[in-house]
């Protein structure tokens, strides 16, 4: 459920939420959550569970989050930038997405690299606190409050992530974008946030939206359906393209760049 509090029922999400609690203790601050858990926390109607945890690190602290987490007792490093972290409810994979200020100050010539840095910095800098709760089947409750990425940055991050993912993850990322764009709780927020972006980042969002939802629409639809989005039709992808491109439209935007 979208808002300042989200409650998950059952045991599926228990280890992930405990992972947020443990990460918070280890790094000494609330982690900024992105990825699947952030999507589920923002949607009015969550449609899937997640067993992984993704967080952003702007590298402003005394030590990188990844370094701290990998030094935890029982932690197992996973390349290139993740760790399997033991919790009392099982092991959780934690991916740390690092953003260096130099990537923001001196943007890459590659639109994908630019959007990766800009979207993750945007997610980190605008994240708002959400209380995440799990009510287990035995009645036990876990709760943690931490910053969660907003809908607009989540769409931007996932548009960029599709390029470097396996086919099943590509489908999940694209399906997340569709749900965030269509969900009554996230659609107006996401489109408004994208509409207020600087032209450079809006242009990179437009390039990626056009790539996946226009030029490679047939591939995208196949990946989405293979990832469980059997209710998604070609017209849905066309509408996502229309909404995102409209929100990202600026004077001088050139999709051929």
C-alpha cells in the first residue's frame, strides 16, 4: 500500500524486512531503499514479492556501505557489488548501488551511464520515510522505518537497468515500470516528478522509454509476459510510452541523440 506505512502479510517478506533492520544497524543509519522492495512499498496494489534488498550509497559516509556490510559476521561477498547477509530469518542478498559525485558533476557521454548516475542520485536525494511492517503467519510483527525511493526515480532507474539485466529480470523491471505508471497511487506522482526534472535527465528518460516501449516493444512484451505479466497487452506498452514521453518532453529533446 502506498503511503507512509506499508504492511506485508505472511512470511515471504520477513527476511527482507529483517535485512533492512540489520543493514540499518550495521551502517549506522537508515538505508535508502530502491529496487523491488521500494516498488512494493509505493504501489497501492502490490503485485509480487521480493527476496532481495537494493540500496543506494552516495559515498558520503566514513566508509562505503558495501565495505561495511561485507565485513559483517557471516557475510558472503557477491560480485560485483553485493553481499549475502545472514539474518535470523534467513539469508538476504543486498545489492549496493554506488553513486560518486564525480558522475553527477561530469556526466558521461553515454546516455545509459548518465541515467544510471542521475536516477540513483535522484532516488537517494528525494527518498521519503516509509514504515515497513511484516505480520507473520504466527502473529509476530517486524517493523522498520527507512527512506524509500519515490515513484519517479524508481521508473528512471528501472528504465536504465533493463539494458544490463538477464531476460527474466528485464521482464520484471519493465513490468514494474508498467505497474508504477498505471497504479492509481503512483501514476500522478511519478509523472509529475518526471515532468519537473532538468531537461538533460528528462531527455535520457525519454530515450530509454522510447527504446523499450516503442522501438523494442515486441521484445519488451515477450519479456514481460515471460515474467508473469500475462495481463499486459501491446496497447498497454503504447500507453506507457505515451505517458512517460509526454512527462519527459522538453523543448529541444531529440530521441536520436
